[in-house]
C-alpha cells in the first residue's frame, strides 16, 4: 500500500471513480499480501482512513511490514506510531459514541402487544393458509397469471437485446381477485369504489379483519375511557403507487381517472372507522411496513395514541413496476431468490397486504386481550452515504441492530430467529451478513 498526494484519507473511494467491479478486483490484489479478505471490504470501509484502521486492527503485522514500520511482533501497534495514519487513531470520537449509547441503553418501560392480525399473501387468502404454506414448504411463486395480462405482455427475455420498456422476468407471488371489493359492506358507492386504488380497498378490508380478530369493533376499539376517547392511529407502509398509470394508458375519451394517493390508504381506514389518531402512509422502500410499525409503537409509548392499526400493502398493478425493476437489474433471472446462497441474481416480487392491532402490554393485559406476541424494542436509521445509492451500509446496519437490542434490553444470545432482507444478490447479501456478524459480535461482548 502506498499513499499518494492524489488520495485524501477522508474522501470516499467512489468519489475517485471506484465502482463495485474495481473494488472486487482490488480486494483480489490485496489478498495476495494480506490473505483472505471480506468481499464487502470497500463497502464497510469506504475511505482510505477507515480502510487503514481495518488493516491495523486485523492485519497489523502485514500492514506494518508493508509500510516498513518495523514494529516488533510482540509489541502492540499504535496507529499514532505510523505517521501517515496518526489522524485516525481511536479518540474521543469513539468514546463519546460509547457514552451516548450507554446512556440510552435502558430497557423500555412498557412493551407493545400485538392483539390482532390479518393478512392476504400469495396463494393464501387467510393467515391460516399462510401458516400452512410455510409448514409444508410450498413454493408460491408462479409466472404472471392470466388476470394480469398487461404485465405479462411486457415480458421479453432475449439475452443481449435491449429491453425497450420490457421486463426480462415474468415471475412473482400474486394475490387473487385484487379487483374484487365488497363496497356495500363499507357503505361505499360502486362508482366511488371503481376508481379507488386496490391498495386502498384491500388495506381497508384487512384492517377490518384485524380489528375483528382482536375481538373488537371499530367503535369499541376507540371507546371512551374516563374523560376522553381512545385515539386510534393508522400507520401504513406502501410502495409502487402506480395504479394511476392505468388512467394515462386509457383512451383520451375515457374520463375515468383512477385515484392512487398514498395518503388515502391510511386515511380511508381512519375515515371509515372514525379514528382520531394520526393517519399516515409512508414509503421507505423495502422497510416500509417495519417503519410503519416502529412509528406506531413510538406513538403508543409516548402516549399520543392508545391503539394503532399498522401494516402495509404491496401489489403489482402496472407493467411499469416490472419494467423499472428490470431496468435496475433487481430481478432474478429465473424466478428464484437465492437469499444468502450461491448464484443469486436478484429477488422475485411478491404481493401482500397485512395489518396488526397494537396496544401497550400493560393495557392489553388489563383489557384481557389475546396477545400474539410482544414488541420489546425497535430502531430506525439511514445508511447515509454509501458506495452507491442502492448499496447498504454495513456499519450503519450493525449500529441499528445494536440499538434495537439495547432498546429492547435483550441479550443477543437469546435471539433464535432473524428475518433478514436477503435480496439474493452477490453484493447485498454479503453486506447484510457482515452487518449481522458485526452487530452480534459487539453486542455479545457487552454481555
């Protein structure tokens, strides 16, 4: 390794034109000197200074030998002893972070109980069918069904040929009858129901099922206790609000404009059931449903609401979704998502609509609710500036997991199940494994 004046030690490698291909090639070169290295090296340590810290911590002897520092083998290496890297010595920066983490690392006063749930998923119109599919290991991925002809018509898999607004993949997990809706049950006119986004219609149905599953009606869920009404909040995660594109595709003389507004998905539930708490729909990409649940839990803990309906809807309603995913090369080439496996080329879109009813654990016990599970803690952050806009940041992911464990007061050694992102790509999956390894390794040392 040689440091030249052209490289600033705190500037990201990608700012010098390093892409993922160059980074992988550089790792292969570095392995000739340092032995086996993680393939996520440049994504975890995106600047020369951070990369230097890694080599000093994990390959000190070889690093010192390359720099000609001549440090004895039994002598611990201090970054300050190697002049070019002195500015990056562990300092009050790390100490201050540790102090801040310990200050907030106290268990929550009251966990959140899941007292009702409902959902529809591929080849599972009920949760009972969903659990049965999991028990049997049933593969619910299929080619685009005949009832979605507009999406299927855009499929064109000819290697080497430009896509030209076509998709190279025609697989997915699909719900049946997304165009069906019992408008009369909700006292909505057929004319109004016809133009509502299926995301709005289906989430309204699922929210009603979840409330019923919790043993309540909308009125009793928000019934007054003492001097005030129980405010009920609605938090929905949503992506791909592209139903309105069908209005653009229609002939100009067909004055039917589909209504496809994100806010309406949550607000429809609040309006229909006369709920007075916050009502919001949010899009944080793949984390939308978990972010909605996180915000709902925070609102309950802070006393803003007594009950929350939280969940998400994700449907494939227009060819543009598959075209966009193909253009970004996110889709699997063969309809199989090989999460954390060899040969992964991407993921397979799957539809789903789900909702949970949330209350504080103490109130759920007081009210005699059936408790499906308990949410003891959650955390949210952003990866910041990584090596690419769609590339995760393993350091920030690790910090997020540690914060969630700390907030929940959970010993990481007691974790028996992790639901991962697992996109089935050669870059995203190793980064996620690296983040999990880092987070659990550091958390266990704290216990």
